[in-house]
C-alpha cells in the first residue's frame, strides 16, 4: 500500500493542477456501488488534477470497504489529503463539491470513520506497540486520550509483571504523564528501597537516605536508623541522631526520651536540652510540676490534687481515684483516675494519656507496663507505646534495656522497642558490665557496647557458653564449665583461656592455679609472666612466690624492692610479710621498714573483730613470755612493755592485762585507765568497765570516767548517761551525779535541751534540768523526720496532736485522728475532728509548721472516700 501512495504522489506532482473529472460523476458512480469503475475514475481524475478533494475523499472511502479494502493507514492518508485540498480549492470548486454532497462535515465524518477503525484495530491487538503506532500516525484522532490511557495501562501491566524497581523506573521515565504514574512511583520507591537495603545493614539504610533524601519511606528508614543507633540509650546517641536528621519526624519522641535520661541523672544537661526543642515553656511547666508532692482532696463529690503547700495542682474534677492515693505522698508522674474498666491515666498537668485500663506498673527509668485487661503493653512515660506486643511482665535491665516475658520465656528490647533478643530465654540479668542470658541451662554473656554494635546489622552473637559464672568487681567475668574455668574482661576479650585450673584475682592481676603450679597474668614484669611457679600467695599488698630454688617477695605497689633468695614467706596482711632466710627472721613492711624477730617471739594481729571495713586499723604484736611489742601498719613501734596481755579495743585504744586486772592504754603507750577491772568492753562508742560485779564506763571522746557502781549496762544519752537502778531509769552526768532521778520506765531522746520519759503509760516532755514542759501524753509515734527535726504523733485523753523536737507542740491534741499524707521526709498532716452532734467530719490539712492549708467538712459517706487508713 505504501508503494501505491508513493506512486500516487509522483503522478500527482507530474500531472499538475488539472481538474478533469467532475465530483458529481465520481459520486454517482460510487453511489451505484460500482467500486471498480469508481476506482478507475478516481485514478484518472488524480492523474489530471493533483488537488482533488473529491477523488481523494472517495479513495479514502474505497480503502475502508470491501472488496477494495486495502489499508486503514492509506484511508487515513487520503482523507487527510482530501481535507487539505478542500481548503486549497476556490469557491467555484467548493460549490461543485457541495452539490455532489462533499462538504467539510462529510470529510470530517470520513476521517472519524478512519480513525475509529484504526483505534479499534490497535485496541484489538492490545499491545503497547499497536497503541504507540496509532498515537504516532493518528495524532489528531479523537480517541487519542483513550488510546494513551490504554497504552499506559498495558505498559503498567508489563512493568508489574516484571515487578522490579528497574521496570517501574523505565515506565516512569517513558510515561511521565501516565494516570498510573503515582502507583508506579509508589512501587518503584518501595522496590528500590527494599533492594538497596536487602542486607538489612544499618550502613545500607544510611546510604540509601543520602542517595534518596525525598523517598516516601524516609520515616521508616529514620526509624530503623534511630532504633539501631540508640540501643545504648545514651544522651549522646540520641543527640547524634538529631544532628544527623534535624527535620526528623521523630524529633519530639527523641527529645522526650532525652528529657527522661537527663531527669534520671539530675538534669545536668537541661539547658542544652531546651535548645533542642520548641516548647520550652511547657517543658519547664512539666519539670516544675514534678517537684510537687501531690495530696488528694475531695470537694463536692469530686477529687482534686494539691501540693504540700496547699496549692491546687488539679482542680476537683475526678469522680474517683486510686484508693492508694488517699494517703497522699504521691510522687508518681502518671496518675490513675477512675475505677474498673473506666480507669484512665493522666499526667500531673491533667492531660489524658490512656483510657480503659486496669492499672499500671512503674518500671523505672521512664518506662511503664500498662494493663489493659486483655494484656499488658509497654509505654514510655512521655506517652508513646514502645511496641504493639503484649507481655506478661517486664523489667528494666542495666538502666538501658527492657527485658520482657511472654509465657515463661524472656526476651530483650531496646528503650525504643527494638527487639534485641527474642523471647526464648530462661533468664536475663545485668551484673556489673555484663548481661548474662540463660538458655536451656547454659549461660551466654554480652554487654551494652557489644549489643549496641551488633544490633546495627541485626547480628547478635554469643561467643561462648558456660554452666555457671561469677562477676568479679563488675569488670571481670569468671566462667565455669565443669572443672574448667576461663576469665574475660569487660569487653568479653579472653584473658585466661578455659582449662582445668582455678582462677583468682587481686587488684589488676589475675592468678591461675593449675596441675603444674601457679601462673600470673597482666603483670608488668616479664620475669613473672609466662612462668609457672610451685606455690603462690597474694593479697593487696604482696605477692609471695615459691620458685624452684627459693622464695620471692614482691610488693604490689612496688614500694620496696623485691626480696629473693628467701627460705620461706608468710603474708601477715596487706602491710607486712614475714620472711625467713637461714636463721634470720624479719617483718618486711610496705613502708620499707624492717623489724627483726627473735626466735622466741610470736606474732598476732590486733584488729576489730566486728568491723568489716577493709580500711580498718590493723596492728601487729610481737610477744614472748616476758613482754609485748605493738607495731603500726607502717612498722613503727607504738609501745612495748611487760604486759600479761594486750588486745584491740578501738581504733586507737588497747586493753592491757597486768597482775590479773585489765586497763586501757592508747596507741602512744600512755595509760588511760589503770589496770584494776575484771573486764573491759566497748559498746556503742562507750567503754564499759566491770569491777566487783558492778558496771562503770569510760567515755573515749570526753575522757569521762564513771566508777563501777551499777547493776545494768550504762548507755550514752545526750551529754549524760542512762542508768537502770532497781528497774527504773535515771540519768547521771560524767561526775556520777544524779541528774534525773531513777523513777521512769523509759527514756526517749528528743532534742538538745529536752527528752521524753515514760512513767507507766504516761509520757512527759521534760528538760535535762528536770523541769516538765508537757505531760499526759500517751503512745508517742514517730511519723516524720525532716533533717534533724522529728515529728511524733501523741495522744492525750482520746485526742491526737503533733509534737516537733524543733518547734514544740505544732498541733494541739484536739483531733480524733492525724495522718501524715505527705512523705516521711516532708510531712503534711491530715487532721480530723468528728462533730458527733452535727454528724460531720471536719478535715484540716496542715503543713510541717502547723499552718492550715485547706479545711473541708464531710458527711460520713463522704469521709470514707478521702480517709487514709494507714
């Protein structure tokens, strides 16, 4: 057909502008259905006149009907040419054409027939190529928009069949105006994101975000980066994320977490924190509200909360509150309001966080486990849910992680809910620098640093397993497998390989006892490392080593030069070691002093038998049958003499025995108490003396001595001494003079000038000059202490009051009951008076100074809704 068109064009150009056949004849012949004759006339007409609307119009028609149907493309060419010629001919020709029924409308109708047929053919083929061909060669067709839609749809189906980001990218580049552009772009963005991060490594997510900063998956990627770079739950890690992604969708969540980290640490970075947020006023308000101790009040059937100063924090607006709040002293950040399934959680500012809950458990470190009845969910105190999983239990581990329990197994989460260990372990615990995991009776070890690094690529690995363990000094892990032991440092680097040996530590050194002897690790001396010794003894001051030919003594602090060539060594304590070489016996001190020991001398340590303080004084005594010599820890001679016995008494005092009697001597050898007592003992900083069955005392602070004259133990009481005589208490002074007569059943210290005494069931407040201040009290009960100030609840008759050792009687005993609804260190008093005649309970709240904060009258049924039954 294309050859025919070319031939026609050639003939047209050659013939010129002749117009031989009239339109009417052509139309009549065509209307008779003589298509062969029509074609002959058309060809002749075109040969004579190239500008020939009628001939070209009819030729277009012939190409669309049988039996001359040749090609729709040819029909398109001729109708377009006919329309062009129609525009080119003069008025006379147009008039003849109109007479023959050839008008602009008939030409356009034919064109529509042609394009409709072409579109139908392309649509029937249902290929992108067919539709592209139609659009290329029929650009003016009214079906163009529909053809484009079908073409784009077919191309989109092809891209979906391939379903790679490359196929969608090609589609987007080829069809930028497609109806399916958004869907294709959505698939492209998702698939290229998945492909580029297929390895699930943190570096891949970071790299992808740099390459595609406008990705619709930015929030998802930022979340991965955030949760994997902040597993260590450090302020600096969250700050680094904000600096790298300042416009992040999670900025508020991150700053909320940072606020709680700073809060737990005492707000050391609060000013810096305020520079990270745009809500300084509201955060300051929250911070201020946290300092308030909340106390409930009940007015007009509604609960509210006030501070310990009486300031209203939350107006009375709540129908019910947790009954545990009735006793006040509320320091919690979240408040449980309502009851049953209607319970809800609000903040101290009154903002509702959660509703339809049954309760919550504060886990500490800013985390809470909330019970919704159907299950428990983890929440951060700022209000966001950590994840969407239900747990039976949860605990904070190491201040960084949350261990969670499902059924009987434990798993581990980061603070932002990033799963670290799945729920399949019998136990997970944090000890020192280590996190120990028990799986089927075998332990694995990891640490915060290791987990934070491995979670970046979700590649948590345990390097070893063991049956049992011991954490030494927070930074060393000693593992046990049967009879085998190994030692790891805080980075879980192997220090001592696993073997059948015993490992023990002192200071910065580790020691191993194996079948062939002892070895030392982490010493600076090459002489010791990688050697095996027959015997070894060690403490914080010394190492004694049995070598093949001799003994070696080494000072741990290198304060004295090593001593070698010795016959034997015995470590006395951290300060001194006994050494023997031939007939020479010596005490070697870490101070460098040396004390020579005679063959008949024996050695014992003098120290407190009760104290467990590692820094407690220790003295060495050398003695024989004739004398005793006491040395300090530096090796200095403190005193010596022909004592029968010397024993440790206090840090600076010793008892000595001479001629069967005991006395006291100080560290300078000066006699403090002569030797005339049957026994001497120290109790509560007072030294008790026994002589002829009577008890006396010596005060080492004042030097006061009370001669033995009493049957019971003497105790210090302010600047005096409490004595029991004939079953009654009294006070004496350091001169053994009676200050308070022996008439009372009990004493209670109160302040510098007064004290409480009990006579039978009645208590009296009196001065040390035996003057009565108040009397008639019963059942004094300590209910608060603020620094040095004490508050006791006292009863007089059937009424209660409050007595302070600083202020005196701050609440007169006129109340039916008094309860501390503050806290023990910051009291607020709930005082109730029952007006029986009016059937009212009048409740007044008082601060620690006795100032009234709030007063309210209640009917009995109302009073039960606010009364604290402690």
